[in-house]
């Protein structure tokens, strides 16, 4: 688990930070590596849907990779998934700011 956010944040604080991180990543103009985007996807799905996995068996290969990334987080709490998403977003946003 990431150490960038203490566990004693209130739920509202965590949700606010998570939403801010999501908004910033969604608005990035520069591309992010596909493996990192899969991690964002998996943390997002785990934070919002938990272990309620759904998969369309008729889907393409990309959907399979997404589903696999999410499945790897099986058992992670929503709060931990949000913390991990925020930590990854902070890393990416810091890296993107340094390359401007």
C-alpha cells in the first residue's frame, strides 16, 4: 500500500482527493504508457465496484487485459484502491510536470 496518504484521512477527504486525481488524469494531454493506464483502470474499478467482477466473454483482447488487471486486485478495499490510484496519479502528474 502507498504511504502517500495516511489511513486516518476521513472518507470525504479520501473521496475528494480521489476525484481530483481522477479528473487530472482524465484531462492529461500527453499519453500515459498502456501498462500504467491498466493500473489506473484496475484501481478505478476496484475503488468503485470492489470484487463485483464482470466480463463480456465476447470482448476483444484489450478488454481481457483490463479484466485481468482488475482481477489482480481481488480483495483490496475500496479505500486502499483509492489511495493507490491517488499515489499513482501523483507520480504520473509529477513526471509529466518535469517533462514540460
